C-alpha cells in the first residue's frame, strides 16, 4: 500500500511540476509578446496599424470575362446581374501598386473579335475619404455600405483603386483620361448560373457576395451620361477576372 501511495504521490508531483512549468513558460511568453487588451487582439485592424506594412501589392488575374461588348449599341446593360451577356475573352490583368503612396499601375489586356485592347490605369486620386488618396485596402464598398454607389452588391475590398485610365484599341488611343475603378473583392457571381444575387431582400448584414472566393473587377467609364444604358453612361467598359494570384 505504501508503494502504491508513493507511486501515486510521485505521479501527482510530476503532473504538478509539469503544470507549473507550462504556466511559467506561458507567463514568460505573455511577458515577452504582450497580453490581450480586452477584445483588441481579435478586431479587424487597418493595414497601417501593422508595424511591418509595406503598402506594396502585386496581383494578377486570369480567366477574363467581358460584361457586354465594347461595341454594343445603346441600350445596353454592362452590369448584367442575370449573367446573360458575359463574354469569355483572352486576356489578363496585372496590378502593381503601393497603397501608402497611391502610386503604381494597373495593366489590363484583352481581345474581342479581331481587336486587341489595353487599359493603362496609373493615375490614382480620391473623390471620397474612404478612397484613402486613390488606393485603399480592407474596406467595405457599394451596396448599403455607405461607401461608393449602390450599383454593386456590398463587398469586402482586399484592395481597390480609383482614378483615371487610358484605353487603347489596336495600339491607338480609344478613350483617354476616363474615370476608372478596380476592385480585388469577394466573388460576386454564382459559379454555376453566373448570376449576381443583387439587388435582393436579405436578412443577414453581410453583402450579397461569396467570401469563399475572390475576383478582380475593373471598369472604365465616360463622363458623358446616357440614361438608356445601365449604368447610365455613354461608355462603360466592364471586365472581371475569376482567377486571382497574389505575388
């Protein structure tokens, strides 16, 4: 009986010693790396709150979709929530920007029919505070977010840019200094039906997008408006890339 008691006591002391060692290590780690301050450790931080944030983004997009044609005749729908006028085209997009300095460039290229198009988007400027000088990251936009127009569903932007772009057709300038906007965002179209589930009455506060996937959207539009078109502009070139690569 005494032997069993001794063994049990030794085991108990070993477990107690191990627990104390773990607590000691945990205390040392907490002292070295900091301790949580209420819910601060789990809230979503702005990019600039990270001490090693470089502001430099480099992404590319493949599997290019043109929403409506470049040469469509009025009236046209170049948002196409129903997904009935999507054109799969050969093309790509390359985004290399610095969010801190609002600089860099976005180059999009695609082919429609016998024509080659190239969009150079390299002048960034804000028209609203949420655009953070022209390039912003980690924000909600569109829908009922209060940021941007409501023509898109509310979506989380991993990265977005606003400013001016020039579009070329077969090496000739087609549109110069047109308003432009790109978004690295949550997937907006149903992968089976290609429908954007928007606008729709919803009971949950998130947007009508799918956070399980990502896309890049880019549009270039004229200042001149035309109420017969949707969106109501004389020109609205709209592209989407379903395959996104971070570099």
